[in-house]
């Protein structure tokens, strides 16, 4: 078992030891990452494509074609994995009714999400992690329910990642609960994600992170013909949708515009991905989503949950939302042959590293504050230890105010520390860690006078 290696740099007069932290990789996470196979992801995508269309409003009675047939198949896969989970994994097709909206839902319709829940092993740990991809597909006309709509990359790629991780992670035990879900109705208006987010809000689920994967399997752009399978974009909102007046005042007082919960999650994803996944960098995109587009993380953000979107770096618009055809020598349509399955593998591993580290981590510290009552060229932080799994210590993250990502990490055992860097010049956050380096999400400190 590998542990932290600490190089002590100084001891404060209060006998609080602060060290730079060098984190070793958890071998079990590395093992899980090695189990993610490009060929498995490709087989899943091709199976999803074989249903012809997965349009949200396709014939629900057809057992071989359409979204209902695909949903039944996904549930059958989840049920296979449940057999090796020691009873921890359960699955269901969650049916609900979408009311006619006069736009993309012409009549009241029954639709469904397919969910597999890997129950956490700690009865005192109510944390929930969600990973999603959207199952529905479309062609040029969003109301065309009959034409073939393969949806290989959009979003067979995201669903394949969800299924692959359910298979691998269900064989392990985690204190926190993980929900793997293939949502529907994304192309018609994010209906499946909205239903799940509202269900979670009503049920007061403690969702720590929601990872939406939408188009993560293409590495070649249209127009520029740029190819890059070494970067994945992670989109995160700046000002939370649900920000209150008091929270807005605090945000302005601390200038934490780039430190919303979703931004802190996005940086976490970057840290663990670049630690565990070879030849993959996370590109932090500081906006909720792309122009003219939307994703299933948004209803979660709108309901007050911490959510981000994974999306490939280079989009090929010839293979999105297109009728299958060939014009002027260009083949249009979202087909498997236009995907990069090794790129999809790496992006799936990014999700795995994030979920596993969070699900195994202690809970985040609480009451995190930074003292501002005195003028000084150092920074005094203090916090309260969380309940639950015993922590090994804490990491204090630091970056310049102009930097997008954390630049220094300090390790402490106590629940307070004084850092020899000015609070006026840097941003800080604190996270809890265990002996294997599994870290909670960082918590941005509030000023204490």
C-alpha cells in the first residue's frame, strides 16, 4: 500500500506541521482503469446503433427497434453486473410522463431513464455520485421518429462509458452511493435529466457530483480537420443558478467567481485525470455549455447540485444530428466508423478516476474559513473535521488569483494552518484526504473576522 511521501518545509510556532504533498496512485484505481477496454466500448456503441433509432418518441412496443428495446437491453446488462456485486447493485427502468409542450413533445408521452444504483456500504454516508449519458438519438429533423438515427457518438459514447463503469465498479465496494444512468429525452429538451434532478431535489439526495458525458468519442473536427485524442473538455458553470442574495454578497466579497462548486469539481477532475490517465489532459472550459447547445448537467445545476459536462475537444458537425446520406463525396451521419474508441476509453477512465476517488474519500471538511481580522502577509485557515470515515489529514490547495488551476498543495494533520503566502494574493481551498490519497472535493473558505 503506497502512502504519501512528505517533505517537511517548516514548522509553525503552534507546532502545526505543513508539508508539500506528493500523492501516490491507489493501485486499485489503476487496476480498474486497466479494465476499461476500447473494444468493449465499441461493442456497446455498435449494439446501441443496432436498434436503428433511439428517438425518445419511437415505437415503445417494438421489441427490436427503438428506444424501448435499447432500454430493456441496457437494463439486462446492469442485471448481469448485479450478480457480481454481492447485492449492492440494483437496476430499474424509471418511467415517467412528459406533458405535451407544443414543440418537441406533440402529445403526453411515457418515457424512461435506465438506472443502476451501486449502494454505498457505509449506512452513515449519504453521499451520492451520478454519472450519465443520454440514450436518445435523432437525425436532422428532431421530430423524425422513423429514420435510422444511429447516435453512435451522440450519445452512444456517453452511454457506453456509463455501462462500462457500472460493470467494473460494481465489483468493488464504496462507502458512498454511485448511480449509473442512461437518460432519455435529451434531444427533446433534457426531459430525462430534469425528471431525475427534480426527483433528487424532492428526495433531498446529497448529490456530491454529477458527471454528464455527452459526445466523448470523436477526436477529429469538421472544417479544420484537427485531430487530438489527448484532451477532453470539462464545462462548468460560474455563478450557480441557485445563488441566493447572501451567497452573491459573499462571492463578491471574496471574488470567488471562478470557484463555484462546479468549478471546484472541474479542477478536481483535472487533478485526478492527469494523475491516473496516461496521455489525457483536461481542458477546463469556464462556461456551463457550448453556444446553441445544452446538456443533461444543466437541470442538475438548476436544481442546486454540483454538475459538469464532459465533451470531446474537437466536434465533427457532419456526424451530429444528420440524416444518413452522402453528398459531394462527404458521408454524413453519426456512425461508429467516425469514432475514436481509444479516445473514448481514456475519457471513460477520467470518469472512473473521479468517481472512485470521490466515492472512497472521506467527507469534505466543514466550516472552512480564512482569517481576515489582521493585516498580515500570511494566510491562516481553519476548519472542522467532517463526520464519518476517519481522515488521514487535509490538503490546502493554493493558486494565484489569475490562475485557472491549483499550483501548490500543502498537507497538514491539524484542522488549522498558517500558510506563508498572502491571503490578498492567492486563492485557497481545503480538502480531506485518507492514507491512499483519496480526496474530498475542495471547500473554498469564507472570511472570518
